């Protein structure tokens, strides 16, 4: 049979050469179209559920969050392995799907099961990014020449650099590590709290209620319309200081710095 194939190839040499040329052209085209990874991703098809339960011990998070999440995920179709990890205030549940499963289909299955899951009040959970353990491709650092503080660099990274990187095709998440996040901290004087009989929960509720903006209707002014809205969003320390706590003997108590002669400030 081999002798017959050789004889046929010698008699139809132009046909063989034409077929060889077609294979060469097809190979070059396939090589140009094939995506090439510097480090091939050989990891499993994985979906993560990240649940945060602030201030809770690992044993409590394991019992109230991790175990219910695991039980809900065990019935997912095409799931091969369910793993979990619990630390202080955090639960991480990983589902390993069959390698042929579509990643978006797998995430949809997890989301459908999470809708009917009942967890304790105060638990916030979300799906991890559409990435694998081999998905970290780049690390960068913002360095200042002394004109910008670590807080300003963090703000620049959050609102400028990350927003541009997220527009790149294929980027699932940009994690921010380090820097000083801008925040307002309220420090209380216990003597002033006892003086006006104000509790910490009362102050926390007052800050939450005063940190919101409201929308209203419109006022016609001829051919124009004026939009009515109430500005209550805290944007500076001054806005935070003007937060009304409650009234004591007809005098309002605000959340502001203690000043000489004020008498009613906390």
C-alpha cells in the first residue's frame, strides 16, 4: 500500500505540491490568528463568592455564612469541587466547574442560587472577578517626587489610573494595595457624651440620616423650570460638623469640635 501511495504521488506530483502549498498557507494563517499567551492559563474554571461579615470571629462566620454558602453551592450543575476559607470577618467560597463549562454560564448559575440564600443581617456578598489564579499580569507603583502625599497618590490611583486600566479589553479587576484612603474620623469625648446623655448609636444614626441628598419637584419660571433638590451629602469636615444630633432643653446639639464657650458641642 505504501508503494502504491508513493507511485501515485510521483505521477501526480503537481497535485501533491499544490496540496502542500495549501497546507503551508493555512498554517501561516492559523499561526497569525492564534492568540499567544506568554504564560498559558492552565487553571480550572472557577467562580468565587466573597462574603464579608464585619467584626465576627472565624467560628461564627464559618457557622453562619460559610456553611450555608457551601450547602447552596453543592447542588450546582457541572460543579466538581467546592472549597471554602474562613478568616476573621471574611468568608471565601470557591466552586470549581468542569473545564468545558462556559465561564459566564457558571457565574449565572451561582447568582441564581445566591438569590434564594438567606444569610444573617449585616452580611454583604459578591462574586469575585472573572479571573483565575494565573490572571495577575502586572504590578505597578505610583511614586511621587515629594509634591504629593500618600493619600493624594491613593486618590489619583482610585479615580484616574484604575478607571483607565479598566477600559483595557480583558482586564477584569484592578486591586489597590497600600496608600492612605481619604476618610473622616469622629473622635468623642466621653465626658461630653455623658453630659448630654448621648449614645454612640444615636450619633451613628444621625450621621447616616444626614448623609443623603433628596430630590424634589420643579418650579416653572416662564419658559424655564427650576429643579428643587436638597443637598445633604457630606463632602467636607464642615458639613460633618453641622450634623444635628438632637435637642436638649430647646438647644440643638451638633457634631462639631469643642470650642471655648460653645457649651453644646461634642
